[in-house]
C-alpha cells in the first residue's frame, strides 16, 4: 500500500493555546511579553510543540476558522507595546485598547479600537518611512508575498470603500477581481491598501521573531489550516473559478456536516465548496500555494476536516440547517500525491474526527498522515472505542480535548453517571482532579504526540471553554489572566516529570 508521508517518528509533548487567549493590555492576546513567557514555560517542561488555531484575520463571528484570507495574518495579534518601543505609535494612540477588558475578548470593541490603531500606524510610517526599517525590509516582504498580498490588500480597501459589505454586494466592476485590480479607485482606496500591506508586514515580522524565540527553546509550532475558505474572503474573490459558485458569486451549495456529537441538526458552516475538477486541472496550485504559506508560518500543519478529501457533505444553498445534504466524492489520494510532489515529506496532521467509514480510513492509511484521538470521546462504556488509550495507534496525536471540546473538569462535572463510572474504573481514578488523570493517560499512551490544553493543566471548568461548535455564544473570547499564566509554572515540575518518564522530552 502507498505510504506518502513518514515524518512523525518520535514521541513528543505539546500544549494547545491560541494566542488571542494570552494576557495583555490591548484587549486581546498578542505576540508580546506574555507569548514569550508562555514559550519559556514550554521550554521548562520540555514540550516540543505549541499548537495554535489559525492565525488569519477573522471575519463575521470572530472565528479563526472563518478568515478574510487563507494567507494573511490577524492584525489583532500584533504586539503594540513593541511598536510603541520602536516609536511607530505613541502611548496616547493606545488609550483605546488600554480601556478594553482583560478578562475576555470583546471583538466588537476591539474592531473599533483597531481602526484607530491602524490609522495611527499608517500616519506614523507615512510621515517617517524609515521607521519601517526598524522592523525589516518592507519592499522585500511585498515582493516575496505579492502572489496574495496585493489582492488581499485591495480586498480590505474595497471592503471599507463599500461600507464593510460582502464582496458579492459590491459594484459590478469591483466584484470581479481582474477588473477591480486594473481600476483606479482613488487616493483613499490606495491608502487603505497600503495600510493593509504595512500591517501585514508588521504581523509577519513579529511572528517570525516569536518563532525564532521558540526555536531557541526547542519549541516548534503546530498551526491549523481550515479546509474551507470563507465566502467573504479575498480567496474566493480572487479565485472564484475554483469554487462552486454561480455567476453572481453566490455559492451553489455550502459546507458543513450532518447531525453529529455536537449538534442534532448538524453543523451548517456556510463556506463555499471547492470545484475539485477545476483544481485538479492546475495540479491543485492554489492549495499548494496555501500550504507553502502555512509552512512559512508553522513547523507542522493540521488540516481540518480530513474526511472531506474523501467525501464531503454538500448542503443546498439556502438550507436552514445541515440535515439536508448529500455526500459527494472529494479529490482523494491524488490531492496528497500532488502535495508530496511539490512539498516533499510535508509535516501534516489529518483531523480525522467525526463520522468516518472505511473509505476515509483507507485514504488516511495510504497517506500515512498522523490522525487524531480525543479522550473525552472514549468513556461511553465500549472497551473497543478507538479513543481509549489502549486502542490508540502510534501514528496519532492524542488530546484530552481540543479547542472544540469542553475542558476535562467541565466534561466530568456534566457527563452522566455511566461515563464517570467508566472513567474512574478505566483509569483507576477516584475522580478527584480528573484533568490530571486524563492528561496522564494521554501522555502515557502509545500515541507519538500528546497535546494538552492550558485549561486542563490549570484544572479550569466549562466557563473557560474556547469554542462550542454549532453555537455563536461567547466563542473564542476566553483569556488567561496574568495570575493564571504565572500559575502554569507551579505545575512545571510535575509536567516535566511526566514528559520525561514517558520518553516525550
């Protein structure tokens, strides 16, 4: 049997924390001092991996899985203190973000504040262009990233020009990227496009500095690539020919999954679906470019919703929920063969959770990509559950829970008596501190990589859940406090011991 990829050969340990959840004084986590302190913690416990959610610019709903671009970075994550130190912004410019809450992310207020911040950055740089040299070579950045940056920056500028409306509602000459890119939209649009390029330059420069800091401490980054692009994104606007759209740019059908563990009506994501035939004719050029950009950001890339490469749930446009749909064949092994040809032995992880069948399992076996196991799914009472530690294979990334799950403490407090009983009997646990019993099981498992969340290290409850799929209530808002970040170090000795004695250091 074909085995395309063979990169995961050593045992290792990692911690899951999205940067927006880090403490800061700018309303959202950033690439600043707290990020470096977190990396110091990872180095102290001899963790190899820091896993993050997608780092793209978020759109409606604030989800990092619904971004305005698959290539751009999220401006919210820029360390504004660093810009103040460099003289690019003044402390007075930052009053609007200093006033934002520190215990959660208020995305509405954050969006308004960052309009002012971006304007201040642009005004400062235009008045003194040499300030950008303190960060790096802006001209080189634009040249190296021109294949996506010019289109994204024009998209951002036109979106503002048209009052924030989705691109399908812009004027006819703007809805077509080829036409829009040739038109002179005036000084205001040009300035907004240039401002977007400058902000992206700052984002990528700071992220690479943080990555270098992590590498010095033996820490690599696991990033995340959502399988689908957002409908209102520069991706779809620039390349409508690779998506299933009508002539007006509206989706013929949309993405999601049928009723599952998370929702009785399924999950209606609403993303446009790929035209895999059109992509195949280009040898999947857009996807190759996207993954190449991902590997410029991360050391390892998790591809979300692996099943859709075998078959995907096609929901008719306009459906009220995800119960109505059909399974349609995806690109299959040929897609991954193209990746191997272009990117070599790419360090990819397949998110293979959910309702699977033998065809999906065969595709995963053919690629030999490591899949995932979530221990919170394991304790229904079936000793043959694929998520129980004794059934987890070596070529696997094991988690107590991911960003989509409740915390272990929250799960244990809310699950039924049967699950709690099976959990206690299986792990020989009293049920006290269930987060530590679960983390211990993950770390001691056969899976080559074990990754735990910060919430589970701290033993936090359901109030700190990061995302609940199928809902729009308080998702992506949770943040660590400064005290909680400091408390992580109280557990460093215990975690390091577990990592070392399980051969994951």
